[in-house]
């Protein structure tokens, strides 16, 4: 039965978009750039790749186990927003304390902060139906993706302002800056995005609720045929996010090593890494916005396939830079291509997941969506770390060549993803009303 169109305040839409900008400050400033550089400074460049891969794998492994459970719990709650608030607060508190003590403590803080950030992204994604309609979902989501990458300018620009030639980078001050900026820009989302209330809430934190949520998730996985295309999409997503998350994590180290191989100092290499990332950010802003309009015109699935083809070319060129010793300027080309593809990936796959999701189980299904992303973020860094350990530490190849071999493993993952996702259809579904108590979507 069709529901009457509801008015969505512009203030709510803008505030929801602003949270995307806020969390990108963390993902770019901490995950993509400065935590990896902090690890390199703390343990040395030879061990940095493998150790960073292990730390990231632990953090994402925990979230892999918790994501579907957290999603099912939000379906039980009266509102999802409190989950988003607490995840953001935990992330910001732990981020502010990184690099203020022994390296081991900072590694633990990163594991917690990254886990809370990933949980927050999951809760944020599940709010997409509250700020969009079927007609404008691609545009709103795409604009949010593109505008969100403006947060990367804040993250990278803040780091550039704190960089002084001849002085050690002030990691503690930078991580505090990221935490404050993230929390400040997230506040409007907490205040102005108004959810439709679940009028059939159920217990959340009781042990019985936890076990029931786990059983529901297992039933969903076992009965995937009831949700056409869902499991195939999730498996394919595991492979392409594996490659994407890994290249985001290691791009700054790879850029720095390309710069050093070309004759620059490590300090100059760090600055080049920041500039290359800025190129990717600029492209991602335009990419997210443009691809959002393409989604509304061509559909989420067709758009995603075009974007994945773009990733194949991007990874191929990135590997050639390391194998052939191409000049650093080629990494700017790689970065721009990656940015366009990155914006297109999130602009298309988030609406595609919503198309495959029963309205009453958005939290649970976005938990599965998040789960495969966490799985990929465990396996990708482990594969990269294992590849560089074998090629660099055991076979004594140059670091840059070892990283080029690691990029080939990402290319292989993307090929597999394309083959798996291709048969998925994004045709509109007619969902039957579920038998169990569900969210009441009436205003």
C-alpha cells in the first residue's frame, strides 16, 4: 500500500549530509593518512605495513562480528539516533588520546576509535530513508558523498598547517584536532534529523534480545533466496570494498615510498602524500555529486558496474607505477581516478543496498552491509601485509615493488567482485509484511 508523501525538512537533509563531512575528517585524517604515518615513525618503515595491517585487522574483525548484531538491535529500539550519538562520542574520545602515551596504548585506542567510527557509519547509513524519497535518493546520497569529502580538506589542511620543516609532526595535537572537528560538525545531525518512531520497540540490551537478534541474522543468511540479489551483492561487496578500503589505508605509505624512490627525502615524501590525497579528495567531491545524478538516471546497479570497471583501470595503473618506477606525477593521475571511482562507489552501492532491503529491517540489513565491509577491512590489510612481508622482508625486494605486488592482489579482488555483482538486479521489490513486530513507518 502506497504511503502519502511526507515532508522532509531541508534542515534535516543538510544536517544528515553534514555528518558525512564530519566522519570523513576522521576517516581521512586518522585512517587514511596520519595514523599510518604515526605507525611508520613509531616502529620504522620496514615494519609499518605489516603492523598497521594487523592493527586494522583486529579493529575491523571485532566490528565484523558486532555489525549485524548492532543493526538488529537498532531495529528493536524506539530510535536509532542514540546509537549514532554514543558511537560518535566514543570515537572522538579515543581519537583525542592517540599518541599521548606508549605505542601499544595508542594502538588499542585506534582499534576502539575505528570500531566506533565504523559502527557510527552503519547507524548513519540506516537513516538514509529518513531524509530521502525514492525519487531523490540518488541525488541526496550523491551530494552527501561529494560534500562529505570536503571534510578531507579539513583533515589534510589541518595537518599541513601543523607541519613545520625540520620539526617532528605533532601527532597528539593533530588527533585532538580531528576529534574536536568530528564532534562539532556531527552535532547538527544529532539535533535536527527527526526519525519516524518505532511504535513497537522491544528490549535491546537484555541477553535474550541479543540472542534473538543473532538468530534473526542467521535466519536471514540461510534464507537469502527470499531477498533476491541480496547475498550475491553482499559477497561481491566484500571483494570490492576489500580492495578499496585497503588502498585507502595504505595509499599514503605507497605515495611516500614512490617519492623516496624518486630521490626525495622522507619529509618531502610525506608532504607529497598529502598533496596526492588532496587530488583524490577533489576528484571524489565531484565524483560523488555527479554519480548521484547518474544513479537516479541509470539506476544504482548499472552505475555501480561502470564504477567498478573504473577501479580496474585505476589499480592497473597504480601497480605499473611501482613496477616500472614511473614518475610521481602518475600517482596524481591514479589519485584523481581513484577519487572519481570512490565517490561513485558510495553514491551507488548505498542506494542499491536499500533497494535490496525490506523497509522493516533496515537496521539489520545495513548491519549485514556493514559486516561485509568489516570483513573486507580485515582480509584486505592482512593480504597486503602478508604480501609485503613475503616480498620485502623475506624475498628482500624493494619496498615499492613489494607494494606493487600487493596492489595486484587488490586488482584480482576487484575482478572477482565484478563477476559476482553483475547478475544482481535492482528492479523494485514488493515486500510482504513480516510476521514479527516491526518498525511502524507512519508519521
